[in-house]
């Protein structure tokens, strides 16, 4: 009698529905199975790994024991995503997928997989030293992504990117580019003023950027400048009008951002020293599904405010966390700086820690950790703390001190 190879599901509830006394009883398992013709093995769950690109994605399917089932290349279209899901479900039920670049090339695929009920994990790019040793190909990268999911070495659950926070993210990207362009226009405006002919430079000297823009926007150099002075006026008027147009664009984006942030996290912007810009930065870091962050320590690590253990032998020490999202780290730093100036509780805390011999930098590091905890407990629903011990589930006040 030929025996079958039984692949056990990672779901412990499946064990109660399976009788392992006979090889024929495996058909009693509640999940759909795929039988390999060569080895006659039964597959109950499939893990996908996807290496994403601009025009095509490469996917590799593994079973729950890490055995390779197949490989498929699909175009980056809705039809391609549907074919990928159908191909994977042809083996068995798809448990989850590991996708590289869920915030770039893999964003569309990640949304499609989530809509199909498949959990998606973010996979970090392979280390260079591993690439030098094992080589590099799309197929290998996709298989490595699937094996990272099986080994529990993913970067965490991917952002959903389907709500208010994704709207805030794209608007912030547009605002950032508009601010950069306006700054460049202002710098060029002042630079041309320095090299302008003396007759034109004299009335513009000493003007602020706002007044310089107002004056230059009223220049009338004519349609076809034929002197250096007229060409300079034409250039100054062009840059002044560009500056004004970008200022209007930034104002419109600010209004939309303020509305969306108020809708997404009204409690966050009600906290001291947290305005629309800082709140938007922290919201984008957490994503539309902040529950993917298991605890406030993981959120602090994402912000780069959690100390990193650097112990060796008899030496027990911690060092600064130089990683994490530096934009969020900057937002927390500015929040702490403002609170140290205007918030009475924070000022009392600073005075207390200063009397203990702490430097200003060390005090700010402590405050940043407290603020990260406070922000996390606003972003994540309060029900997430119901099962925590009293010390961990307590409500953090303005500075995180109770």
C-alpha cells in the first residue's frame, strides 16, 4: 500500500477534524487539497512570495513545509492579479503572501490580495551579502519572500492604503513638492535681483521675499524684450507669478490636509503641540490599519525612539536607535521642544530630571518615548489595551507621565 505524505496545517483547529490513523482518512480535512502527481502529497495551505516590478510580477508558491509548488509571471494589471490568485488557489487555500515593495510597485497587488481575503506581509529587500553568495534573480527573490513568511522574518503586516491615511499621504507628497518648488522660485528670484542692472536692482534692494514677489509680479516688460533690463524684468515677473501660484496650491493642499486629519484622528490633533503637519506624519507612519502594530514598543521602534540593546559579556548597555522613520522622529522631537516651552507638566518633568543630573538631550529622548506611547494609544482603538496589565494599560497624560 502506498502511503501518502501528510502536510499538517499550521492552524491547530484543523487537527481536531483530521483522522491520521489511515492514509485514506486525510480526505476528512475541512480545507481544500491539492495532490501532487509525482509524490502523491496532500497540500492544505499555500504561501505566496512575490517579487514586484513596474510591468510584471514574479510569484512563487510554497506549501506549509517550504516545498516549491510552482512559479508564475503576471502583468501588473487587474486581470494579471486575478490570474495570480486563481493560479495559487489551484494548489490549495492561500494562507498569506509576502510581497516586496507594498508601498511602491506592489501596492496594487497588495490591495487586490487583501480584497480577496489574503493576508499580506511586507518583505524587505535581500541583503547584499546574501545576493553575492546566492546570486540574484526574480524567481529567487520571490521564493525568498515566501520563505521569509514561513520563517516569520517579515517586516510586518503591510499597510492597507485604502482609507483617509492614504489620502493624506498622497496630498502630503504633492504639498512637499510644491513647497520645494516655491523655495527654489524664491531663491532664484533673490539671485536674479543680485545680478540685475543697477537701475532695476536699486528699487528692489532690501525688500523681503513677499514684497519682492508683489513688486516683480507687476512688471510690464513687453512681449519681446530686446534689452538686458527688459529680459530681467520678464524673468522676475515669471518667477514671481510662479511663486504666487505655488502659494495658492499649497494653501489648497493645507485646507484638504486639515480636513482629512481632523476626520481621521480628531483626538490626535487635540493633544498639546501636535498640529496638522505632525499628526499627518504620524498617521502616515501607522497607516490605515494601525492595529498591525502589535504594541506601543513596535510603534516607538518605527519612530526610532526606542533604545537598542548593545550588551556584550559583562557590559550591559543600550545605544541610540538611529533607524526608524526619520520624518516621524523629527515630528516627535519638535513636539517635545514645544512642550518643554509651553506645557507646565512637561516643564516640571524637565526640572525634575535636570536635578537628577540628566542633560537636555537625554531628557528629550525620554520625552520622545513618552510621546510615542501617547500617540500610539490614540491611534490604536482603546479595546486593544483591555487585556493589558494595569501598569501597561494605564492612560498616559500630556507627557506620558502618570
